[in-house]
C-alpha cells in the first residue's frame, strides 16, 4: 500500500505536455464532430469514455448506473456539440455534462425511491478497470485511501491528479473557484500522505 499513490500516477498517468497534447487532439475531434465528421465522433467518444466512467462512478455512488450515466453523458454531449466552441477543453466540457447527468439522476431517483441502494462508488471504479493491467492492485489500494476523503476533496483530487485536468478546468467542472480546488487537492494530498505513513509504520516496525 505504501507505493499506491506514486505508482498509480506513474503507471496510469502521462506527462503534462502529453496530457495537454491529447486534450488538444480531443478538442479538435469534438470540433470536427460538430461539423459532421463521423470518424471524429468515434475518436472523441473512445478517447474520453473511460474518464467519464471513472468520474460518474465516483459521483453517483451506484455501480449499477455507471454505464447508463456514461451513455447519457455522451448522448447529451453529442446533442449539444453544435454549441461547443472550443473555449475550454472538450474533456472539461464533457465532464461538466457528466456532472449534470449525475445531478439529474439524483433528482429523478429522489422523486422515485429505489428498492435497493448500493452506495459503493469504489466497486464501480474497480469494475471499470481491467484486472490484468499492470498497476491494478495499486489502483485498488489507492481507491481504498480515496474512500477516506471528504467527497469534495476526493472529487478535486480525482479530476486533477487522476484524470489530469488543469486546476482551472477542474474548477469549471466542479463549479467552484480555482483557489477552492487548489485547497481541496492540497488537503487531500496531505491526508493521503498521512495515511500512507500510517500504513508503512507496521511494516517498518516488523522489519
């Protein structure tokens, strides 16, 4: 568990330059898709599908609805592409739509009580990643640590540190000031490092 935080970022992440270049490509695909390019639509959806699944899994707290919410997000996005002008990255724009889809889902479920409730966003995220990929165990360990964070800090950390959004775009997705996002990430990181230190002490003492 002591290597979960750095290992997850190293194995699942990319450099900031690579992330920025990918975001530029995704945004270009979104703009091309707006013009009716079918290939660009496929590239756009494929590039962001896993990010949307991870994000809605974190927000919705119900593993059974993750796929439906992801599909709803893309349907909304494709129906709104004519309004996308590329002023922000397509990733931030899409995650904002995902957030609204989850909020609307909460409101709908509040009006129609469910027979059962499965408040396990961790399980949904685990099921969304392949068990045979390198770093899977580290990723699950990181999810265990993230579960201990308050929801607002967890969301800020996932958006910036796992999904790679710049702080300004994470603030746009979360609908809060950029300073608030920076504060939440800093506090989340401090809490995670404290938890990693606590987890490593028994092993150090045993050694």
